[in-house]
């Protein structure tokens, strides 16, 4: 069943590595913004739902800073959820209080994704995060005390000043908190970000390939020892705790994205809302644009997403010559699909690119 994504494009301070669309939180009117996204939802819901009776199997409220919305303002989105839907809200540790966590659970949210990134204060400061390690640990404990039983924690490796030992301390500290889900991302320094400007100015050096590989190997080993399933390059889950919403992206389940900067997919056509808050608020129902699709783009999307996962790629979409290449480069799963071995996932782009069509 389709998923719903709601983008909350506001931040008190933009992280130094972030290139997602967001604006300053000062002056943000949450109630007005919710009404605008609901207008977009009402106009566009039939891109992915075939009747008014149908609801969404997953809802993901991300950003930006989703905690800029009070839990009470989330009710209209949650009303669109099917029974037993996965309903996720992203949160920053500094925003998690007992009152907020309790209200969030009461509103119907059953999963929280917490952006911790590191448990080393100097590394957090280097990328502009507002919390410290103690606040991050307290936030997880607060969510547990409120009653949340499905928590995902985010980590990053390759941060400025990060060493192998500091990475191990962060990783071990996160696993000690017993999250149901772990997302661990290699830092990507994108043009236009503050971190990119600092790199060009020579204020720090990128982590070496050797260090990144050591960090990744340690991540895989530690997560496996802690009972996690490595089901996508950057994602690990305890049994039955995969992110249903993100997994739907990877298996081409349709989804609708609301808000400036959000993307949508109806199973054939991709649409996106440009990152323009003023234009969006003028007419949310018509803010989207259709992505120009080249002849082989849908095939390439399927290859790229499938080969990042443990499920692998359906051989039915491959040509005979591509099948020969798959037999040489990939492993066959018990389900008869082709996948990249975990040991090669860190270098997967070069393998994936060999299956792209032009």
C-alpha cells in the first residue's frame, strides 16, 4: 500500500552537511503550513490512492525539523493512516522532552527516528549539531519512558576530526541504548553546504578511504553481534523492525510527498515540489513538477535501489548480456535474486553503474 511523506522545511540552525531544502524556523506558523499540506493532499491523493476509502500504510514526517510542529498538529496526517500503519516522526535530541514525547505517542505516532550522528561532542560541534552526547542519550531514555518501543537512531562516519577510536565509542554507545533500528551514513560533502566551503578553505581534511573502510567493517561486525540485520547499505534492523516506509521506496511502492522539497512516485511517474516556500504556499495543489524521464531511467532506478539492499535485484528485468554480468559480479540469493555481497557494499557504486543503461 502507498506511503505518505510530509516535509517540514524549517530549522533553527542548518547542519553544516545538509543540502535538504529548509528555511529559518523563526516566524514559522505551523497551523498555516499544515493547512497548506492538507490542501495538497486533498488535491493529489488519487495519484497513489484509488478511492477515498483507501489510506496510507506508512506515514513519515521528516525535515527539516518535524518537531517544529506540535504533536496536536499531526492529527490530520495520522487520520490518513491505515490500521497498523507505521507512523514515523524525525526528531532532534534537543527537542525531546517528557511532555513532547508523551503527546507524540498519544497522537498516534509509533516510531521515532532520532538524529544523533555522534556521541563525541567535538564531532557534533564540527557539523553544527545543537545537542551534545548527554542530551542525545537522555532523549532516547525519555522516549522509552514515554512508551515508545520502536526507535531508530542515526549515526554518521567520516565526520571532521573523527578517528577510528572515536567512531567505535559512538557506535558502541548507540548500540548500548538498544535501538530497534540503526541508520549509519557515510558523510557526503555536498556543494553549497557550509561543510563544503570549509573543505575548500582547507579547514579540515576528508577521512581517508582506508579509515572509512575500517569504520564500515567495524559497523557491520558490531551491528551483527548486536542482533541487527543489515538489510540496506546504510540501514540495520532488529527482527521485524525494518523501516517499512523506506523499504517501500526501495521496492517501488507508490508514495506521495507533501511540502516544498518533497518528491512523489505513482509507480510510473516521478514528481517533485521545488524548494520554494513562497510559491508553494500560494497554491500547494499545483506546486509540483513532473520529473523529466529518460528512456531507461525507471530501469536504472530499479537497479540502483535493488542492489543497495539485501533482497537484491529481480533477474527478470535484465537482458541476457546483463544476466551474464550479474553471474560474474553478484551473488544469488535463496529467492533467486542477484545481490552485492555485504563486504562490497561500501564500493557498490562501481558495480551498480555497470548495470545502468544509457
